C-alpha cells in the first residue's frame, strides 16, 4: 500500500492523521473559535449531497464556508474507500503555482485553520454519516457572508432567473432585488450579478466578438443600418443603426433633434453618438445610434448624412439641433443641415462651468455665489440686462481671474 492509500485508509478508519502539536500551534496563533457541538450528530444522511448541504448550512450560520479538501469513490480496487474530507476554506497554506518573473504581493484567506470533518457511507445499509475530527478555528468568524465568492453563488433556479431577466433587458440592480425577494438567504452582491450576466452573454455570443454579435443582431432583427470599414481590412470604422419605428417617429416629429456622445461605454473605446427626438407631447425618443472611430469632422459628416437619408421629404429636415460645444460636430451640422439653428445645451454648459468653478474657485462657500451669478447671465431676457449681469459677474469673480477668463473666452464671447 503506497502513502496515499495509507492516508485514505486512515481517514476512513477514523485515525487523526494531523499531528496534535500542529493543531495546537495553529490554534495558538490567534484566539480559537469552537464549533464542535454544532457538528456532532448521529443523523444518517441519505446521500452525500444531503450531508454536504447540511454541513454547509450549519457553517453559514456560524460565519464560515466549508470546502471539500479530498474525496474518493471506491471502484472495487483494493485499499480504496469511499469518503469525503471537509474543512474550513481558510485551512492550509497558499502555494504559488507559477513563479512570477516579477515579485508581486498577493492576499490570501488561508491561515492554516485546523477545522476538519469526515463523511463516509454506512458499512451496513445505505446512507452517509459525519464524524468530527477538529471543531476549532484559529481565526475570527465572519458576521456576514454577503459578497463571499462561495456563499454568493447562484443556485440553478437563480441562474435561470438571471438569464431570463437579462434577455428581458432588466437592470442588474433589479435582478438582484428580485433574487433577494425570492430567497431571503441570498448573499449575492451586484458585482456577482454583473459577472454572471457577462458570462451568460459570452456563452450566447460564442466565438463572435462584441462587434460581430452586434452586426449579427442588426441583420437578424431587420434594423436600418450602415457601416464602413478601414481600407483593406475588416475593422469597423463607423457604424450607424436605428429601429424602423424610430424612422417613423423621426419623420413625424422632426422639428428638434438633440445630439450627444457618451464615452468609454464599450471595450473598443468608440464614442457612442446618439440622436434623440422630441414628440409633440414632450416625450423623447431615440432616433438613431452611431459608433464612431473618432470625433472628427469627417466621422460626424458621415453619420449625419446617414441620418439625413432617413427623412422622406426634403422639407422635413430638422429646424433646431441641440448639441454640446463640440466644434467638429457643430461644423458637421452646418454642412449637413445648413438651415437648422444649432443651439448649445444649457445643461452641458452649466456642468462644464460648475466643474471649472470647483477646480479654481476657493473656498467652497464661494461656489454658490459664483454659480448664482452665472445663472443670472444665462437667464437674462434682453441685451441690456445681459450687459449689467456680466459686469456683476466680473465683480463677483474678480478674486479668480483665471475662471473669469475661461467663462468669457469659452462661452460668453463666442456664443452670447
């Protein structure tokens, strides 16, 4: 009998293969926490899975997780027995499996915890029994296991629920709330929901990249779309798409369009350029989406030309286009929609001015006064009041000439 077979035989026969001195040394490193009484039971479990389920439930109540350290199933071979050896997840010591070329610091939960349980089938009859080897821990037990990688795992029913809700475009936070409503003992976190959603989408996508998946879905769902590629390659440079219903809304409500870009929303770091329309009842709708290689003049011109092609009549082009102060976009609007009035979005202007104010103006108590003076300029109704309020603004902001110069040169002089 080799050493491994002897070890397993000792486990099955109930021999304590861990040295008492090693256990005492491990317990002496910190205060020991006893769970002995909770795991002493005469119950005979019908299956191995039922035994594991009971042990893990008791462990969760105490604030730690049980893992399988070793197991074996008898196949009729001499010296082999069926058993399962369980322990605290913090048992043992961390071993680096690969030598790093550069020394890196890494954390670990393992602290040599001596907690051990052994389960094995009953010799006479069916069922499994549990035997305690060591019921002490050398570390503090957690108050809660919320967010724990193992305790927060999803069950089969929760995985099915997550996939259905992901297909229904339910937000991750609502998925998590629904799971906790169905299971009060759910210990998952929003990060685990995001990870599970990513793995599910990856399995659906298969070997296709995100861009290939998007192109496939646009074809399958019969979206209106155009794309162009880099010369001599299959790399997408710009992509335009919109839903057929959005085209109908765009032609019905074509007076005002709002345009803006979002950043860092995809792995390709391509700006997502969105065009939004407004109905006669004040409800907004998404008119079109574009992924652009860059925010240059020619990219915006290409995107707006495709948008222009959605209008059914030449006299139905937009009369007003609202955008941020993107010079390339503003120039492209003048080229594609020369008859439309290009207005700047007040919300984005206030956001930029406020960010600059917080960066330059000190102390904090002066922020409200400066922004109130700026708001008075934006809300003025005629030229005379505008001039008076600009003078008042210069007086209020006189201690911060850099901020005053930024507001005047960036916003007031070019766009007043």
